[in-house]
C-alpha cells in the first residue's frame, strides 16, 4: 500500500490530505470539525475506511525558532489518539509556514478561476497536503 494521510490539526478544524508514496504528491480531502480537542471521529473513520492509509503524518506547529508552543501539545495529543485508534504508525513533522503556503496556493487557484470564495474552507485540507508533500519529499524511500 502506498497511501498516506496528512493532518493539519487545529482547535476548530482538522485538515485531512491523502498522499501517494510513489509520486510524492498529495491533495486535500476534507476539513473536519474539531470539538473539545477531538475531531469528528465518524467522519475520519469513513475517510480511513475509504482510503486505507498505511501511515499517518501530523503537522507539528513550532515557533519560528523551531521550539514547541501551546498548539504543539494539541497536535501531539491528536497524534497519540490517532495511533491508539487506528494502530498505524504516526509521524510528526514540522508544519511551519504550511498554512501560508496553502493560502498562497488557494489565492493562485482563485485568480486562475479554479477556486471560488466558498472553497476557502478547503484551505485547511490544502495545508494538510502541503505538510504531507513536505514529509514525502524529506522521507527517504517514502
């Protein structure tokens, strides 16, 4: 299996992306609501069932200096819950500037007429794709 899931964890939304180890590419799948630190697990379960990823990659929010911050704890807790729930390897990866890159991609697609303002909710999924693409590019043999 070559399917990998990437996550951009936030206090209100969880961006989810799917990636391919062979091509090193990723694309956003969904933005899932988060309540009290937990995502809509039934929605996440359905995506997992549909795609059957073999590895899960969670973006770890760090400061510009590379230090952990309060949001890092939430991402680590989420990563731990993912591992317990699905019994799959969970990797943490630096997510610095991923949201900015996702917003730039969205703006470029919007300028080209490929996205509409109402698609802005997909920025979280796009950020997850950025995180996953970076992880795939930096992982030897993916």
